[in-house]
C-alpha cells in the first residue's frame, strides 16, 4: 500500500517473440527471465498484488510457481507484436472486474 492506495502490478509476457524464441523462459543465472520481475514485484513494500498475463499455459504455470497470480490466459488477439501494454492492462482490469477478482 502506498499513500493508503492499493497497488496492482501487471506483468505481461507473450509466448512468441520476434527475436528470441521463448525469450521469457530463457534462463539467466539458472532462472527463467519471467522470474525476475515477479520476484521484484513480490518483494516490493509498495505492491499489494502481482498479476501475470500471458498467452502461454507454460508461462502461466511458471508464474504461479514463482508466486504471481495468473487467473486467466490472454487471448490471441492481445498477444501480437502490435498489441500495446495499455490494451493488455485494460483487458486484465476488465477480466478482474468481470469475474469479481478484485479484493
């Protein structure tokens, strides 16, 4: 909590990268790339909730294993190299609200 406001962290990671295949699960120091933003978010004293969003069930399982919430798989139309982070964030907020997953 920061200034009496709850802070939500949304971490987007799509499966197909243009440059490096499966970039988000490539290992650095023995850990997949997605491990680092998840752990940083969970360690922050300001962040109350960490949501991971992806179009990959493999990425989703890893994110949950590392402590993030991942209540849904992102749709394919929000998983292109042209998709903006703003659109992904709007989708996450919409789904959390629609499924009454805010707390």
